[in-house]
C-alpha cells in the first residue's frame, strides 16, 4: 500500500483539474490514486464527481455505489446517485436510491429536490409537489425548487399557485430567466382562461348538442326568476370553489406528505413496526379526510347540475 501523502498529492492535483474543467486529466490522476489504494472513500468521490461532470454517467454510478459500500451510514452518495439516475432517465431507480438516502440525510434539500424531479418525470404530480415543498422547507433559498414546483402547478393548470412560486424564484434570484419566462407564460394562460369563461354560462346538455340535436322548448324566465337564478348559481359556484380549494389544500398539506412518509418507511427495511404503524395511521386519517372533502365537492357539483336541470325545464302551460 502506498503512503498517504502520495495519494493526497494525486487527489489535490486531480481536484485542481476538476475546478479548471479538465476532467480527463483529473480522472487519470484519480485512477493512479485508486491503483495505490482502492479503499479510499475520497478517491471514489472525486472520480464520481469528475465522471458526472464529463457526462460519463455509467462511471459515476459505479463510483457512487462504491462509496455507499465503503460508508453505508452516510446518505450523500445515494442522493448523488439519484441525481445521476435522473440524468440517465432512470427515474424509478432514482426514486429507489433517494428513498434510501434521504432518511440518512434528513436536512438535505437536494435529496427532496432530486426526488421531485423523478416524480415529475413519472407524471406523479402530487408526489412531486410534496417533494419540492419539503426541499423548500429545508432550503427556502433554493430557486430551482421554486421554479420546478411552479412548473408542476403550470402542468396541472393551477396558474395561481404557479405564479406564486415563479415570483418566489425571482425573489430569491432576480435574474432567473427561466422563472421570468415561466411567469409570463402562465400569466398569459390565466388571462386566456378567464376570457373563455362566461360568468353566467350554462352547462352543456350533451344529449341536445351536436348534429343529432333535436329542437327543445326553452324556458322563458321573468326578471325575478333570472335574478334568483343568478344568485343561486353564484352561491353554488362559491361553495364549489371553496370545497375545491379545501380539497387541494388538504392534498398538499396532509395527503401528499403522509403518503411520502409512508413510502419512506416502507423503503426502510430496518424501520421499527411502531414507526410504520404510525405512518400508516397518519396516511389512513388523511385518506379519510380526503374522501370526506371529495364527497362534499361532488355534492355541490350535483346541486349545481340539479339547479341547471330545473331552470332548463319548461313550465307546463295551464289548460284554459
């Protein structure tokens, strides 16, 4: 085994090459160090970093895995491995290693950020939102987390929340061009969606629309009936909006985090049964709350449909 000073000299030279962007030379120096002592954690860390920066992802995976073998207690290697798998498009693998790494590095905003990336690519929006929110909770100054959270909301056409987080990204980093472009896009989309909505619109009767439509008798409303109709529609629409907002808040604040916590417990084979039981009970409570709010929203929508049906039903003419 070579002396430590020789290995440290090679690693310092390799580190300077990495900072200069000369990754090829850095890797050559790290390989010389590995040949002298394959069991040194810092050598594999340097090789993994240089490999990742030079887009040699397979090599990066090899060395991050070796770091995990050399020091199983730390989770940084697994979190970095998750980032590599994201770059490779291996999102399920990324989620697997990140779930193993995050419990060991609970204060790592990057871990949850990488998890959010993987979930978004797999179109699991609620899980992505929970992960990005946790990354922001840990590191409120992470502009990329605000940006990507805004992007998820934009994908879901939740433009109001998207605007909030694009603006927060710009507050953290005023010159953040991607956040600026995203903000402009969703503001325009929001304006367009508002223009397409009539405040006194009617639900479409699919049975009487289209080429097969038959002539129906329209109910003529008096001024008093029209005013009462508008008040009823406005009240029901307000109730639906409130119910929908409560459901969305609950999904973000309770359901998503409880599901994420349960997933973390299941991914940890050495987790105690009591911890898993607590996580399951929290999730079950959140699920019941979710179903309750969903039923409330559904009832309000049905009430609106019933009102529309009533108002569209012609009055019978009284016989003379």
